[in-house]
């Protein structure tokens, strides 16, 4: 009974379900990479759900595909590397820019009867370096998603997935708009 009153963290997945459009004729003819460590992939986060409960998920692991797909929608090719000092991978991949993402999330629900979040927000901030390790710029994007009870019954992370879809598209736009990343 105590566990019911205090609430618990329910696992959800917040990975995107859509891919930003990729048009070969508008791609920037450069290769890029992003850095994502195993410790980031295994980092579990807990945020608010509804009914006094919380939800838990793995933002870096869940959102990696969205990050990669957003970059693939802008550049010729995308790699994942271990660090900005991985000179072998940088040279062999002919990498021009290296993105280091930092992700923050929040969720909530006004419902006192259901635990899945009805509102979800994801923010990404990337420091972007050149192949020599010099900081070029920072790129920021935000994604938001909402879902109501009748929608998320089969998919409890629906608000998070919608936020991930929005984030991926907004991240693509932010990268495309940065003149330092041409």
C-alpha cells in the first residue's frame, strides 16, 4: 500500500518514430560525427508522470537515432566516435565537424488517475568542434510533445516520442541555419 501512495517510476521509451526528410540535392558535402559514450547511453533519468508517479527512460540511448537522422538530413555522412581526440576515426572518416550533445528532459501530467506523462519537453545543446578540436559554435534545439489518455493507452511514452520527433526536426533546422556549419 505504501508503494501505491508514494508512487513509482514506470519505464517508457522516448525514441522518435519519424525521420527528418533527407534530400540528396540539398545535403552539405561534408562528413560529421557525434560523440556519445556508453555511460551516456546507459544514463537513466526519472521525471514526473501523472498521479504522483514518475517515469524513467534513457534519453541518450533513446534519442541517438533522432540525433543521427537529423545530422544525416543535413550532411553527406554521419559517424559516431569516442571523443574529439579520436584522430584515427576523424581522419579515416574525413570528418569536418564533431557534435557533442547534452540532453535535458522534463515531463508532467495534471492527471491524478493515470501515470503516463501528457506533456514532455526535450532540449539538446551541442558544442560543435572542427576536426582539430577547436570549438566552432553551439547549436540548441527543443522539442515538445503532448498526448491524452485515449491516445497513449497502447504507447505510454507517446508524449515523449512526439517530443523526440519535434526535437529531431528542430535540431535539423538549427544545424542547417548555422552558417559556421556549412
